């Protein structure tokens, strides 16, 4: 049985001739075989020999407040932005709210995408999953889930978060699959048509086995249930549990092969490392989302057209843009959904009310210290410490702005970690040519870069090394510049 990588290569060579050498993704190999029963998309199968099989790769950016999705025809190497139904007239029509509603024991998806906070709302699923995986039961991000349960039993709390995550992802995956079917009307008429999904997690989470394992489990379960929960129908939580119980532990291995977890920073910079403007070196990436600021320091290497990212350190700081309205609301000790939404709207409109100013300044101070810690931990992994002086900075995320985020991240470069004050280059993300993006919509890429990076088939993604896999050099391994000792002047030279 030929491998998936060989299948792609032969198809591409048949259609377009031979291409450049392909590289296998080392940490997690590609699927071993093409699924015999076709893709898991829930369509009636027919036999067709008048075309080559389709291979569609979904890149899903599971965001704290909003998710984004880009899917790609792997064979033609052409990608499209997924736009939820009814979003055509929105300023950012590609946003998928990651919030759910819970009422009378039933789950549903929010309908008003112009509002972040809702009555009976359940928020920040992504962070809630992390807290459950790490058994951090007292974290405030779990409060909405704890409140709807009306009890503090951690087993029920863990189950509710789990069910919510599967419900949200499965409903979203089902809608994306439907859009793929509409775009490719004869998709599924060949038994070897194939569709796969990549999901991103922060580097700091991805290298923690408990978090990574939970993400993988939920991703696979959501992929299996995507057609049954398509479009987020209103369902009882108990019904979600019943559906999960129908999934066999010996599920078809090709389903697991279709689901892949990849570091968020690697996905974010995928377009950058593939571009002509990129160059090897050391980088700090700071991604500001709604819930967190995810930071990574990595070394980018390119060898014979093969890109590799070596992560020195990853950090997840709970200082995302939603922290601004939450801290402002806490000034008056009111954090109900209406108050939070009112402060969010003031924040988005550039409000300068005292609570907002204080919140931004406090986040600035904390992010400044957090960034310094990120750089300090990264420096410990370097054999040549002065290499950090050559660092460049990349900003990303929908919550990024000048203050407090950019100013805080740039401040430590004038601190004690460096021999001198340095001014790192701040690099922007190139606009990809393989993405169907209308004129004037290029500004969307700041929020779509993760989904874009995830839309590549896994064997084409840049390989990487996690910080935990990189040993801290011993004192004897650290390079120290030799001092040049001048000879004592001779009598004639005096």
C-alpha cells in the first residue's frame, strides 16, 4: 500500500510534472495509507474514474474568542477562506464565535457575532480545556461552567467542558465540510476522495502531554461527530454524551490519521518561512488573542529548501485583549455579561475612560515582565548568548495593538538581558499568493495567518523541536569570547 506522501507526489507529478523535493514531518508521520472507505464526510459514495481524487486539507484555528478556518485543495495548491453562512455583511465575515449558550440543560451556538458576551454564555473554551487538562479547578476561566452546573464536583465540570469543546468543534467542522461539498459538487463520488484537519495549540501547551492528549482526543471525537452536529443544532448535554459513547475506542485508524495537532507559532509563521523575504535567524513571536498572549522564541533554519523551527521557550500569558474590559469592569466590581460587553465596546472604539487606561497600563507592566521572562528562559538554551542580540520580532493576533501590547513587548530590549540597548527589526507577514483573497482584504491576514499555516498538508509543514527537547547547555558548553591580552610594551616602544 503506498503512503499518503507518495500518493500526493504521484498525483502532483501526473498533473503538473515533478516538483521540488518533499520533506516528511518528523515528530508525527503522515497517514500510512489512503483510507479504503473514503473520507469521513457522510456522503453517498459512487464510483467515478473521470478525474483524479480530491485531497482537501482543513486548517482550523481554534481561538479563545473567535475561530478561523482556511481549506486547501492540496493537489492544485489553492486555498479558500471559510465564511460562515450569514456573515457576508460583517466587517470580518470569516470569524466564528467560539462562545456557546447553555440554557435549561441545552447547548447552542451564539447567533449575534457582533457581541462577545451573552446571557447564559460559556466562554474561552480553549483556555477552559487547558485548565481541565492540568486540573487547575479553581481558575476563574472555569467560573461560567461551574455556575451553570450549580455544583463544584470537578468530574462533572471536566465533562461539561469536554462536551462543550466537542460540540463546538464538531458543529464547525460539519459546516466547513458542507462548504467543501458545495464548492466541489462531485466530491465523494470517488471512494478515495480525502479530507483532513489540522488544529493548532500554543507551544507551551503542545509540549505538555496532558494538554496535548486532551486536545487530540477532542479533535478526533469532533471529527467523527461533525456530520451529526453540523451547524450546532440545539441539543441536550446528555445527547452529546450519548453521541460520544457511540465512538469506539477502536475507531477506524484513518480517522485518527486525518486529525493532526500542530504548534500555533509554527502555523502562524508558515507563510513567513515560505516567503522570499524570510531569512534564517532568531525570532520572538508574540501573538495577542482574546484570552492570552502566546509568546515563543525560536531559531529558524533553512537547509536545502527544508524549513525547521527550534523553539527555545514558549510562554502563555493570561493577558489577552479581553483582559482589558474584564479589569475595567472589576473597578466597579461588576462582571456580568452586560457590563463586560459594554466595556468591550468602549475598548474597541478607543475609549479613554479611567478604568480602561488603568487596565491597559497594568497589562503593559505585566506583559513587560512576562516578555522579559520569555527572553531570559530562551537565553538559557543558547550556547552563544550574544545570539539573542540578533533577535527579530513578529507580532500577530486579532488583539494586537500599540498599547499595551507592542510597547510592552519591545521594552525589555533596553533592559539587563542585553549588553547594550538594541532595536530589533519588527517584521510583517507577507500576503500569500495561493489564497483566494479579494482586493482590499489583505488586512485580514493578521487574523488568518494561523488558519493559513494549518491549511498545508502535514508533510509540507515546517518541522520543529520543542523547548523540552532542547537541553540547557552546561557551563563548559557555553561559548565565551576570548579576551585579547596585549603584550607589554618594550623599552623602545615607551
